C-alpha cells in the first residue's frame, strides 16, 4: 500500500502528463464577445467565469454575481500585502449599472495606498487601463446596465494591473534557449489549479505573447485525439469494470464516485486507470482551486488559442493513453484501490475495510503529498528551479521500481529533448514556447540540461 500510495507517484503524474481527467463539456448558449477573448483565460483562471458561462455571460450582471466577483478581486489583492490606506468616508453608489460596477471595483482598491487612488473612481480606473470603452460622444455609459462580460473584463484588468504594478504574480519555471535567430521559451508546468497560482507574472505572460507557436505535450484542441483518448478510457469488448477488479473494490469505487455525483452505470464503463487518474487529479486540489479548475497548461492553451497562435504537440493522445492502457491488470487494480482508499477516507473520515495501521499510513501519505505539492508550487510561483528540483526529487522517482516511472520519464525525456532541439534548428527567425510537465525539464535527464549538452545556450529566467 505504501508504495502505491506514495506521494512520489502522484506528483510524477501531475508534473509530467498533460492527459486530462474526466470532465464535463461547458454549456454555450451565450458566447463571449470577441473583444473579451484576450481576457478569457484569466477570467476562467481567477474563477470569474465557469463552465456554465453560456447562461449568463452576455446578460446584465446581478447583485449576487457582482458581490462574488468583487470578493474574488478583493481576495487576490489581499495576497499582495499592500500598504493600507485609511477610509475616506465617501459613500459610493454600488449597483449593477456600469458606474455602479466601477464604484464597486474602486471600493476594493480604496483600502490600499495605490498610485492615483486619491483621484477618484474614473481617473483611477482609466489610469490602470481598467476602463477603456467609450461611445461616440466620449462618455462611459455609466447609467446603463452592466453585462457580466463587461464586469468580468474590468475585474481582470484591475487584478492584472495591480499585480503588474507590484511586480507580483507566478513567475513559473521558465528558461530561454537560443540558436541563431531562433528563440525557444521552455516552461515546466503542473497539471493543477491550486496554491493561488493565478495570476501569472507579466514576464511569463509576455514570453507567451511573444511566441508565434505554442507547443504542449498534447494538442488540447485536437477533437479527434480527445475522442480517441476518451474511447481508450472505456471498455469496448462487452465487459465492464466489475469484470476486471475484485467485488470489494468495485463496491468501494461505486461508493466513491456516487459521492462525486457519478452513477454506477457510468462508473462501470470506465477502466481502472481512468478512474484512478480522475481521483488523483481531485486529490491535488486545495481551497484555492476554482469551481471549474483550470490547470496551468490549459490556461496557456486558452491564452494562446484566443490570441490566434499556432498550437503544436510533442505527443499524441493515443501515446499518452497507451502509457496507462497497457499497464498490467494487477497494477491498474492496485492503482485504483489506492486512490479509492484515500477518497473514502476523505469523504467519510473512516474506511472500515482498513486496519488502524493502514489508516495511519493513508493520513501520513496524504499529509506528505500536500506538503510536497505546497513546496513545489511555491517554488514554481517564485521561479526557483533549484528549490523545485529539491522538492520534487526526480532522482528518487527514477530509482523507483514502480511500473509507471520508466514510462513517464526514462522513455519520454529523450524525445522531448530531441523535439526541443528540432525547434531551435528551424529555418528562419522563429519564437517558440514549449510548455510540458516540469518533471521533464529538471534533472536527471531533463530538457534544459539535455539542450545544454547539445551545445545550445539556455538561461533560466
């Protein structure tokens, strides 16, 4: 149990696979206006928009929505530790008009000593670039109802402007490789949304914006590949989950997913590795994870796609799915069993099938995983590759005899290095942005040292 529940395995998966877990498709009755596209990745990442946006994004914002929105903005600004400002006692009308929404956003900032705050609502928000749109007469239509998308864009602009002014935000594990006229940004990612990872630092956003082509482990826009991957997750031979695992594990699995709102008939269609990967993904979330989690690589993909950039991929869905689909039946069952045990403990606090010693082991390993995730994410946000490598300890992962480890790193890192070198050898003048799991960037055997060994210049940013 301790081997299969090891935090090392969980973190290896999070840091080296772009493979998505089971997820619902968003509803799209209402579509965002084109002028919002450049902000959509951040609105989603900050929790200002979720999968149900099709029901409200173009509608007038409600008071409850405005309150929730300003609470998010307030929480993000509070993390900066800005100097406090005494209240000026001026009462502002806060309602769902455009002017009322601007007043609400200004009020959030009024607690801090920010440049221009004394000038009042409109001058302050214009100075930050929060307010831009005017009509032909040059006014801001302050009395008109404010739509949800107008309010969310103003909120995102405000958060980014204040963070940029404070030189704050997640810097990421970012390197820059060069060869002749070619530039390759290398970002080690984590397939998680946690630890208040958003917003990103302006330098990371600028590196992404400068690239003509953005490459991931997988092309998240490849609908055919996604469909192929989805098919790999389920049985097509007439069997079901209960035919491949013990009756006891089947019952526990159904119980766990029932607690997550998934009925037995749906659970029964999936293979053990697919269900385990979903539980693993859930286990990496924390209290800062948004209601519709947006992992780092998915944020980057959204930002790149909405900016009209070319998207590429190092691997295919069939390849990554095959990493798991070809695991031995015994390993798949043990893999699922470990995460079901953890999930049962998290859902009910007790698991009668476990001994007291096993329960204690579960608790200790859950705490170890949380501690390691926190340490790695703090290093990621600070852009400290050395601290990240120390927390992750890739050498220990590679030395493990776990069935997955060779497939995750030993068998894949050389191809990652070869792919990155190929980008640097392209003809002409190109700027690429390669974002793959951080486990592939760090040593032993990582992309950064691999490129240096080939003679390329690589600097940590």
